[in-house]
C-alpha cells in the first residue's frame, strides 16, 4: 500500500501568500503624513505673497495705460480785455519756440501790443508799441518751420517775403486759414505755426472785432492794445 502523500503544495502557496502580505504592508513610520505647523506660524508668508501679487497687478495696469501726453510750456498774454493762454509746440517748431521763450524771459514783449486786426482772419501783435513805435533792438530771425495747420486758434510767426525772416511778430488765427497760410496756399512755403490757444479764444475774437482803419492794404487797430507775456 502506498502511504498517502502530504499536500505540501497547498501549504507552500499559502505560506508564500502570508509571507508576501507581511513584507508588502507599509510600516507606520514609512507612511507619508503632513507635517504639523504650529498655529502661530501658519500663514506667515501670506503678506509677502499678497505684496508680490499687488506689485504685479500695478505693473500690468501701468503697461496697459496709454502713454501720457507730452507737457508743453504755456505762455499767458495779458491784455485789458482779458488773458489769452497759448501752448507752445516745440515738437513742431523747436527753433521758433526757443526764440519766442527767450524773448518772453527777457521781457522783450512787455512793451508790445496787438496792432492789426482782421475779423474772421487774424489778430497780429509783437514788436509794435502802444504808441505805434517799434521795440528795439529787433529779435534775430529764425528759420521757417511750416508743419502745423493754420486752424482756428493756431499761433503763427509773421514774416516778410524771405521764408526765414520771421522773428518777434506773431498772429492768432481767428478762422481756419490753412488753405491760405499753409504750405501750398497763397504763399507756397507757408508760415510757421508754433503755438495754439488753449484758453481765452473769446478775447482774441473780441480783439478781431475792434475798430480798424486801412494802412498800406492792412487793417490796423485804431487804438493799439498793449499786452504783457508771462511764462506759466
């Protein structure tokens, strides 16, 4: 008789399973656990994070804003009829503006006056005194810088036939004279516009309606209007 065989295969398999379960179960000390943070230390980095976020937001807003408009000098022309404020345009007529500012600072225009007036056209002033004389010495000439249009409120530099003969005489356009005084108009090279009225255009309009009398083909004021200039 054959003695019955012991079923070692089943036992061995069961032993291996048990052994496998024992070796693969993680130990308690190997389990990843969140570190404990004391309450007084929790969120201590939040103020710094908020500051960084605010700074980033400010930078983004600054980059998205349109560029600021350039700031140009303002000159006030004071008359007995009120003030006229003109904004200089060195971007378009740098040589003319430089010369004009120098004359204002040297108080060249303190004895000047408005003496010519043509309604719906221009009012002109500069080196003529209220007593109809001329301010001496005359200012140096500047080159022609005809770039800006002669729209209403534009301030131009008067000149003779020579394009670069303008110096201290100026005029305010009380009408749109671009077709007449601009390049390609009545004078092919045009006239320099070096400033624009930003306040007191009503004063210029009033000057243009004062009584005039003809003088060598021009309309001259019966009474010259003195003024003073101040760089604001």
